[in-house]
C-alpha cells in the first residue's frame, strides 16, 4: 500500500503491538479456546503486515490457509478435548517447565542481541509505483495459477484428496 510515512509507521507500530499482545495471549491464557482465538488474531496481524508490504497474494493465502483452515482445525481440536480429564493433574511447576523457560529465555536473549547488533540502516527499502506493482501482482498470480493447473496438477489434487480424507476422519471421530 502506498501510504504516507507517518500513517505507515503508525500502522506498523499498532500491528506490532497487537501482534505481541496476541502472542502473549497465546502463551499466557489458561483457557485453551481463548488461546486459540489469540493465535487467530496473531495470524490476521501477520496477513495485515503482508498487505502493508504490498504482498496481497501472500496476505490472502495467509488468511485462507492459516486463519481459515489451520486455526479452525486447532479450535475444533481444542473443543473436542475433554478438559475435565486434563484439569485433575494440576501441577504448578514441573521440571519440564523449568527446562522450557530456560530454553525460551536463552532464545529470547539471543534474538534481542542479534536485533541490537544488526545495522538496520544498511537495509535498502525499494518501492515500486502502483502500476508496476499491479502488473507484477497479476503476472505472479497468473503464473501460480498456470503452474497449479499444468505442472503441479497431480500433487495439487493429491493434497486435496488427503485433506478430504482428513476431514472425513475428523467427522467420524467427532460422531463417536
């Protein structure tokens, strides 16, 4: 999107803060359904980042695949779980929690160190005019469609059959 600089910066900061809050919601919320909804919010924010970066096709694919399919599948799995069975063994702190927090803290510290040591001024951002961008977008989308209908037709159809079998299996398990 061609937005003025301050508006673009505001949207980046806003989406970044919503993304961080959604990620914290995924990790910190004890209700798994609310955690799954927070994951959906994070995935929507990532697709909005793609829109700000002028990658409209990737944003649409992000919404369709991750929010529309994966997150809905996660919500179904969470809703089918028997929560009373899992709430009986409520230990506040285990050895696995300590190891996990140590690993996550070390990864977080290494990421912060990498971010602070990177020279962000050396990155060159290039922008295209709207006309060239639209031509590239249409050309890339057409090329993807051509490849899916010719070169990758068999794998595309096999993946759709595998997803159909998984859907029928999920319905069969849910009915029992």
